[in-house]
């Protein structure tokens, strides 16, 4: 195998979480007396963590306003993590195929760790991942490479033998900073940002991932 460790982004890579994130964002905006935003606007803000999402939706106001909005967003989202969230087509089979070949699977996401684990378990793939690093696991988050490097350390496989699979420019930059190979997915939430970061490899179908890992 070309890679012994495959780390995955969550939102837009493993699972389509758009509808539930948009519902939580608009519930927060409504509570604050603001107009709801369409899916296209909200999903364009996803990828840098919940606080950054709230800042963008509220126009980066005072810290107290962001904190209040973040609390409302997270409270609603925690109760609706799996209302509409689903794995992308072919992802479950691809993960099972990789795991059957002894590939170590992990998740590196900017979503809070506990929420990420709940989603993975709810989608019945949590058992396949040895480690999960979320946006609140460390003081830093992607594109800072520390989370991805921590995953490599925890599973005992060097960065040169690892692959990060993601859908955003943030993921591309994270992989480069960590010295980890990158594979993009064309079905994600922010493909424009990913393409702008000029990834060397992008797949259109989850079934193609096994070939990438086999080299």
C-alpha cells in the first residue's frame, strides 16, 4: 500500500452535513432577529469551525454577540446532528474496503470532537476510525497542521506514509503544512476553494480512493 494511514475531513468529505448546519444557523439567526440565509451562503462559510461560521453570519460583531450566537448555534445543532446528515454515496463501502486491508483510518475536522464522534457513530462508521481530532481537541485547528500531525503521532505512522482526504482549500493547506499527501473529493461543500488551492489529485467517486491508497 502507498499509504498506511488515511485521515478524512468530515463535513463535505465523509458526510453531507449541509442541511443540519443550515437549520442550526438559521435557528440562531431567527432567535437574534436576523433574516435566515440560503444554503449556498451558509455552506460557503463552513470549514473553519463553528465560531468562524457564526462570526461570518453575524458580520463579525462584538465578541459578546459572537459568544451568544455561538451558544445558540451549538445548542440547536447538538440536538439535530443527524436529522438530515448522511454519508456521501460510496463512502461506507470505501471505508470498509480500506479497513479490511489494514489501513488505519482517522478523522481530522474543525467540527467539535464530541459532535464529530456522535455523527460518525450515528452513521454507523465510528468503529472504523482509530482516532478523531476535532476543532476543540487542540488550541489550534486546520489549516494549522498540529491536529493532523497529532493523528500521525497517535497511530504511530509518519506523515510521509499518510494521506489526507478533504474537500476544501483548508484541507489542501493543512496537508501541505504537515508534509502529508492530499486527495481531494469533487463532491464537497467548498470545491471552489479546493480547486483554487491547486490540489495534485482529486477523485470524483469514493470507490476510486482504494486505488489511490494502493498507489
